[in-house]
């Protein structure tokens, strides 16, 4: 099992947990929680694959995703109080997940001969659309539209990947640097309370 | 015309009516009502076909769906008061529709060599996603996330179908038993007020 | 560059601006505004291409769309006050955009051998779904479900196109008449305050 695949599964697990917690916040029942966790975890990758016409979508061809998601939902139901105290750890894994999802989205797009600029957008979609769908289903304005430089971190990592890729740097090193860039970018923005400007009337 | 196809059209009609009634509840105009009825009726099957990469999607290759949906919307507009008094009948047909949609989703998935476990999820998607999109468009948290063991009935029926299918039981009998299981499950849950646990903080 | 393609880009620009203004209204940050502008501009065409199984979707195979959208978002951020005073001009271009999007949707569908009746629906989807997704993301009931005979204008233009097409009229003339019909229909409805009936309980 490659490191990227392993991190992908970790990211999927954390996204499923975050979806389940969102659902719990809205007093959804077990099914609603499962469904929300599921959509949060696979939404981004599914939308990417559908837009690219890349069938079957990832979680259809690999059962591990469903197993991991089910695990995440069940763990959240059983140990919700413990999980709530792990917010810092979850946040860290969430950030890793975003980095890995962005990377996977870009690499898949490039392998389909998509223009690098669009590949970055597809990387972003992979990372953020699960959360956007989660918030829309739960009747909130997507969190990502209002808080944190979450998406900007993905874009920065994406640009770095494309530049290093065009320099024909070793691919494993590029993967490592891209994910590190996204994680660092996000952590620094939160540490120093940097945020994007808001458009005012 | 096979019985399943006939029941599929009935289910589509009832879903279109339920979508139109939802829209009326939100004071949408004729177009909004038509659109909501339309999405409710075809949303689940469309999402299933798109995720499976199974093109063209069902209602593009068979005009009958559009005709039936138009009929449902127009009937609701003309005879809304009569339809409101038929809530029990509508509910029964809605339950039948859910059963049939689940069955069709599973059979289509299996015919595309999808893993049985994912086929059950696709059956569920076929049955419930139309309603989820309807509620999201009408700015509600999807009903299915909060009330009734609607989705669980689909899952129960799906599991039954896969088990009977692996036992190589006669396919028409399996279809009949699956739909019956979903209908019975839902009616019993409502009759005895059984509901799923809610995750609380 | 054909006139239709030019109008398509103008329509895309105006849709991106309208999406960005919506986002500003909800106090979204720069990313949220960009994302909303982007989805508003490409949502309709993307959904049409995905439903038709017509891959790659339009904006993946032509970078101009992304460039135009980025331009629209940046212009809105820089010159928001000027743009707000141009509401009449924007409205006019928005109406032209709707006409062109409808036309392109119908022509694409017909070129894929879709039934003319469904082609009209696909034309409508191309024109209105971007706005529907925008409103859903911003947590509003889609504007199109409540106000103006926006969608009806698209349908009227679509029916006209199909009739003239079946009469084998010159295709450029048909394009011109279809777009004109949609624009005129919408302007007249607004001028004379014509609106669709609402379904009441």
C-alpha cells in the first residue's frame, strides 16, 4: 500500500467523522448522520470524477472507501465524547486529508491530459466539495465560503505541484512538498489569523 | 409492459405530485412547482446513472417519464384539494414507488457488475435522492434525515434482494419479495412508531 | 470567432458577475465569491453535459471560460460600486446570456440525437441551473422559482427554435430569432408585470 493511498484513507475517515459530527449538530438520526458522513467523505472526489467523465468514480471501484466511512460513522456514534475532546488531532488529520485530496485530484486530472490550470481547480474540488455539499445539505452556507484560508491553501499547494512538475522534479518529492505546503499554509494562516478580504457593498 | 416498468411509472407520478405539493407549500410559481416535481421524480435515478457512468440517463432515453411527470404536476395544479384528501393513498403509492426505485437501482447496478454492497447503496440513492434534492432546493434539511425509517426500509429490502439473488431464487419472486419487504418494513415502523436513534452531544 | 461563441463568453461574464454579487450580499470572502461566481457561470452547462454524458464538459476543453470568469470576479471586486450602478446594463446582458445559453443547450442536445422535447429542457437547464445552484449554495430558495417569467422565456424560445428547425429554416436566422424571442419575451413580461400563477392550498 502506497503512502498516498494510506493518507487518502485517513483523510476519508476524518471527513466521514466531520460529516457525522455536523449531522449530530443538526439532530439528524443515524441514517442522516451516515449519509452526511458518506457524502462529506466521497463528495469531492465523486464530483471531480463526474466532471472529468472518469468512470467508474473512485469509491465504486474500491470497496475500502465504504468500509472506512462506515467505520468513521460508527466510531463517531459510539465514542462521540472522546472524539469531541480530540478536536486538535482531528483538525490535523483533516488538514492532511485536504492536502492529500488536492494532490490526488491534480494527479488524476493530469493523467487525463487536463490543462494544468484546470487540474489545480480539480484538485481544489476534490478537497472542498465534500464539505460544501455537507453544509448545503445541512442547510448552512458552506463554511469554506466564510472562514479560514482553507481553499487558498489548496490552490497554493496546487500551483507549487504544477511548477515542480514542469521542472520534472522527482514525483515522490513533489507529492511530499505539495502536501506539506498545503498543511503549513493552513496552519500558519490560522496561527496568525490571516483571512481573505470580504466584498462589501 | 412489465409490471416493474408500470410500477416505476406510478412511482414517478407520485414523486412528481409530492414535489409539486412541496413547492406549493413554499409558494413557488407554476415553473418552480413543475421544476421541483420534475427533480423529485427523476433526481434519484439521474444521480445513480451519473455516478455509475450509465449514459444516457433513464429519462433521456424514454419520453414516458417526462409525460408522466407533466401529468403529475398538472393534476396537482388542477385538483390540489382532492389530492390533499388522498394523503393516505398517496402515501401508499409513495411507499410502493420507493420499493420499486430501490429494486430498479439494484438491478441496474448489478447488470453493470457493481459489487452487491454498492448496488444496495445505489438502490437507496435511486429511492431517496430525489427527495433529498427536493428538500435542499426548497431550503429544508432533507426530511429523510430526520423522520421515519424510510431509508432503512430500502436498505433492508436491498439486503434481502442480494441474499435471495445469491441463492439464485426465481427473479420475479425476488422482485416481489423485495418490494413487499420495503413496503411492509416502512408501514410497520410507522404503525409502531419505531425510529432511528439520534446522535446527541 | 462566431457571434454565438462571443455572446456565450459575454453571458458567462455576466453570470460570473451576478454570482459574485450574490456572494457579496452574503458576506462571503474572496474565495467564496470566486467559487459562487464560477458555479453560477458554468453550473448550467456542466449539469447539461453531465446528464447528456457529453464529456469533457465545455469549460474543461476551453480555457477561455475560466479566464472570462476570473475577469468577472476580479472586476466585481475592484469596481463593485460602478457595477452596482450598471444594473440595467447587466440585466440586459443577463437576458442575452440566458438566450444564448438556451440556444447552445438545444443545439448541443440535438447534435447528440436527443429528442427535441428533451432538447428544450436541456436548453432550459443550461440557462437556469447555474442560478439555481448559486441560490442553493447561498441558502436561498432559487429566485427562478419565485420571480419573473425567466424560465418560461427560455421554454418559449426553445419551442420556437424546434419549430423553425423542423421547417428547415436557415440556421443562423433561427439562432437570431430564438435569442430575440427569449429576450423580448422576458422584457415584455417584466414591462407588463406578467407572472406565473402560484399554487395555493
